[in-house]
């Protein structure tokens, strides 16, 4: 099942893309579909493409009921040349089908790890025989949707696991090596994604993690003494050397010494560069 709102929204986007692709197959002019409940016992038609009415939107379909219900029950693509006149399906939705003048249709279950997660339909307003080529192409579209749903949910589950792990680590943040390991996993997922939009999202997450890892590595490389860190904090707050000396009860010359040492460690040439470099290295909030 999907893990959160972001995943649900993304899966709906993949479903809509698949329906657009189905409606563009030779002979087809409309498409519709929806996600199957977690228990696999009901389908809600939520997405309609190139239909003239909304009568089918929100329709609840159970296994064995209607064309989609037969596809769910048999776990394979099912097609009819004359929906209203077919003896192979039940006819609870004839009124909505006739209102849109739909005639021939094919329904394809979308299986993810052996579970039906969605059903997509392609339909035409004229009678059509679904040849092997059309069925094979429609099946490829359904399989690609299944792949994208699986990848989307794996990404979301991994991100939730990372968030949970970070929440448990009250004092111990992940190391650069651990972030690099997660980043490598995201890169591998991106390589397996067919959908450009999803691939871009995963790559962007990878880049964000790469930036964190770089910052964590930089922080590990820059080691400040406690007094240098105290002086740096005062500097970032906008205090002058004299004010820092007064705040820390040290001599102004001592402040200069600590600042020079900190600048050298950070590779900075002035006070502004010192603060910027320190923030980049994770030494300042």
C-alpha cells in the first residue's frame, strides 16, 4: 500500500499518464481507471480520460462485477467487443457506458508484487476487435504503471525509514558514510525508473543527500577548539573583537589569535567569509 500523501499523489500521476497512453492506442478513444483497496476487494474508478460524462467517476467495482471486476477476478486482461451486449460480464454500469456511447473495451489489472493495485481500461465508441498487438501494447503500459507504483512506494518507504531512524538518533546524527550509502541506493532506484518525472524526483533527493554528506564531511575535517568555537559564535552574532573579548572575558589580542586560527582552518580571508565557510561546514546553524 502507499505510505503517505506524497506517494498517493505521485501514484495518481502515474495512473493518469498511463490512461493518456492507453487512449492513444490505435482504435481507442477513451480510458479510465482507479486504484484497488489495500485488501484487494474493491476498485474505485477515480480517473476518466476523454469521457463526456462523469457517471462512472467514483463507481465502486468488486471482483466479478463488470469488465474491470472480471479482470480483477481472473488477474488478466479482459476485452469485450460489445460491452452492453456481452454475456461475459455483468451489466450494473450499462447506463453510464451508454451515456458515453462506449462500445468496445479492455480492462487490465495492474499487479505489484502479486497484488492487484489498480485497473486501467481502454475503450472505443465504435466496435473493435482487440488484436494481439493492441493487447500486448496495453499490457506493456499496465506493467510500466506497476513498476512505477512499486518504485514510488519503495522510495517513500525508504524515506520514512530514514526519517524514523533520524528521529530515534537524538544525539547521534548519521555519518557521511551512512548518507553516502542511502544516496547510492537512491541512485540505483533512479536508474530503474522509466517515468521521467519520478526519475527527476529521485535524482533531486539524491542531490540533496549528497549535499548533506558533503557538509558532514567538511564538518568532520574542520576541528575547532572550544574557545575558537566560542569566538566564532560571537562573530556570527555580529559582535566586534572588543565586544567578543568582553563577552568571553578574554583579551582582544586573544580574540584575534583565535580568529586567525579559525580562518586558517576554514580557508577564509575575512570575517564574512569565515561565517559563510563555517555555516557551509556545519559549524554554525
